[in-house]
């Protein structure tokens, strides 16, 4: 300290010196005290995306549970089935094949690049190129043809066929940052995704995705970091929640909710826009070619027992390939009767009076699903049919099914209508429209194609009702129930909501 500084200090009054001491003590305290603790949100899931951060690989769960922390689509469909703005703020139909989208301004990607027409053009151009043929989004949007720029924040998307409800389908159109996509390529982009969502990826680990808040996102999050942790066993997710190692546990069952609430947490349940079922693989000649056998198995399953006893009354029995929330659900379709005698008579009529055996592959994962499949097997056993259950890990199970590599007589493919919440959504993967179809009724396919093209709302609804009745009558699957979903929240967690698989991570808060 200089002599001038000493002179100034000595000239202070006692009161002034005391005030100086207070200021110095406060300054030292500020320097020595630790920074405010980071808020790290941890969510337990049954699996991480098998394709990492590839925005176009799939729109299926569990992948989108993780990917909704990164990516945004042009539109979204809310819980009631209404299309709402997202990266596009509004849209209009220009002609039967052209839709104009007005894009949200002041949105940036996690590398600082602006979201604008160029990003949409790059995405559509990729999804209409030969390089995208194996991508899940390409299968969701097979009618994309081209795109043109109107101005920096307006684009026209042109389809190869008339798609009157096209804005529903752009809820699958996730937008990638064009420069990073071109420079990195699809494989490396999946490891280093660049996105507009609330978090940016730090690291992919075998069982964990670690992320940091992207504060410049148009959906800035409430926490500093996010960890999505893969815990395959439901019991592991429940224990992790109870011990405080995670804040949210997904893919639970009704019994697990009771355990969560008993330990002070909060249980949640809601109905997904999907039907759970066991689909018969009909891509080659086999025992299920005979519709009488398929109907017999549907009549042998006690759906009321499953939904009431194993799902605690949270589910509704299904008899068509769509839930009630979907546009096109047919309320006139009659339930399959639970009738063992009639089922046995159909089997005998088809030439199998003593029954038969078949293999069914599953990845489990859904609420109480192991017990449910065991119950289905027990029900079928009563009519002499043995269902041999083979359990596979989620990632290879999904990859094989998406690419048509079926290794069993039946698979537990869901019949989802998200994200469009239109019954035709499930027809993209459960009809001749699938790239490698497991079920394809070529005589009926023109009705499905006509439903996609119909502009008149009443006629469009009637065509969808015909499709639901046809699938009920042909029974290509054992339709089980409208799928309920369950999650557990630790004390102090708020803002969690899963809408058709999309989690708004920016809305979630956690306690101190």
C-alpha cells in the first residue's frame, strides 16, 4: 500500500473505518463462497436412441424421449390431436401438392447458425435423396418431393401425391443445421448433433447422454444440465428414483407408481396415442395366412382381465389399430368376443383342432408388459396354442423390425398414431406403404391410398372408418389395449409432460 493510501485510511473516522471493515468482509465472503450449485436434471429411461443423435433415424419411442431435448419439428400435435405451430408459425395450402410454411424468426442452432429457409431446404433435400432411404423419417414422409425458397423465412414444400392433412405429418419433420450436416455427415452428426432445442450434447456414454443447457435456445431450459440415463430394468429405475439418483423415471407400471408414492414421490399416468398389440408376420407364407386362425387368437385373449388386473384399470381394450383420440377411430367397430369355444371351433375349421405353436419376439419395456405377455400366452394355451416368447434388447429389436429382418412368427409392434394422431399414421408401417412390409393387403391398399388423398373431411373420415373395420375383420394382429404410460417424479419436480413421446424439457424444474 502506498503512503498516500495509508494516510487516507488513518484519516477515516471510527464509523467510516467500521464501514470499510464490513465491505472488506463481504468482499472476502463473496470470493471464498462456492458458486451457486448447478441444477442437474436426471431422467431414467429404458433405452437410449440406438441411432444416437441422428434426427432422421426414427420417430419412435424411446428414441424421441431423448431426442426431444435437442431437436424441433416444423409443427406439433397437442394432446387433443390439434396441429399447433412450432418451428413453423403458420401455413397455408397453395395447390393440391404445395404447402407454404412461414418460419419462426430469431431461432438459432446450438452452433450459433440461424434457423431459416436454408435449414428447411437442406432437410427436405436430404429426405428426398437416395441417401435417406433407410431413415425412419423418410418412411414417415414418403410423399416429400421438393422444396423451394420464397424468402428467408418462407418455404414451399411440394409433395408427390395429394396429402390434405400434410401439416400433421410435418410434426415428424425435424430440422438439422445444414452446414454441420454437410461437413460432419450423417454418422458423425449423430455423435455431435447441432440443434435448436433446449440442450446441447456434451457426451454419449454407453448408458448415459450428458447435456448442457443451451441458453440461447428459443426454448431456454430451467436447469443447467441434463442427463438421460438408460436403466433397462424397471426395478432399477424405481430404486434410482427412491434413492435420489434420478428425478424422473419413465416406462413404469401401475404397481411401481404405488412404490413411488409410498416413498414421497408423485406418480403420473396417461394414455398414449398407440395401441399395444402382437402382430403376425405375414411377409411370407405361414400358419397365420388363414384369417380364421388370426381371429381365433383374438377371441381367446381376455382383454378385460389384462386391463383391469394387470394395468389397474388405466387401459381400454382395443379391437382396431388406433386409440380413441385418433382422427379416424371407428366407434362402430364391435369388440372381439372373449369366447374360447368359438376360438377352438375356428381353429378346427382351419385344420388345427389340436392347436399349434409359434414364436413371438418382444423387447418388453412397457408397463407390466412381461406379465401381460405371459397372460396372453396362458390364454392361448387354453385353446391349444403355445406362444413361445423371446425377449431381445431394445436397440437390435427396433433396428431389425424397421429394416424388415423378422426372426419370428410374430412381433410386439405397437400401432402408434403419434405424432400425427391420425389413424393413417400406423398405416405407414402396418400396410403396403412400409418399405419392407410385414403385412400387405394389395386388394385393400387402394382404399388406404385414397384416404391419404381425400380432401373432403367427411369422406376422409369415412375412408378411415373403412380401414379400421377392415383391419378389425382381417385381424393382422392381436389388438390388446390402448397403451397407458406411467412415470414417477421425485419430490420437488414440476413441469414434466410427455405428449406423444415428446418431452418439453425446457418446462421441467427441480427443487433446490
